[in-house]
C-alpha cells in the first residue's frame, strides 16, 4: 500500500438538521483525518461494515475544536459542518490506486437530534 500523507484545506458547506443521508463512503487504502479550523463542532456519521456495505449508521456531534480520524476502511458520511465557516484541514492518503468506495442506500436515512 504505497502512498504518502497529504494535507489540504477544505471548505464544506454548512448543513441543517434534519439531514437526509443517501450515501456513505470509505477509503480502503488509508485513514482520513478532519481538523476543524474553527471553534465549532461538526456532525460525524459512521457505520460498521456489513458484508462490504455500511450497516446501521450512527451519528454524533463533535465537541468544539475536536478533530477526528477515520481508520482505513471505515464507512462514514461526508464532511458535515453545522455552522459556518466549515473550514477544515484534511490529512489523507495520496497515492496510486482507488481509495474511494461509495455506497448509495436504496432507502436513505434522516439524521436529526434526539
């Protein structure tokens, strides 16, 4: 699994809840870290692997200023800030090979606060 760490800045569009969840993705060749560049928390959606597809999704909001790292192969939703500016430093694997798998749900989910 050749590759190197890459660092980039990413500006994600803030989203509102309730949030439709139609797709999840994973990166089989490397981990992916999101480091917020503001004091706001953001929404994280993960799911266990269920025979090569995401299982039941679980969502949570990070603490203000908290960064996260998805281990290689972890099913997750897209980067989802809930407030502007939505600016993140992203540490990701850069290298040859397909490092993105997407799964689109036949019937999506809706993420909302409990």
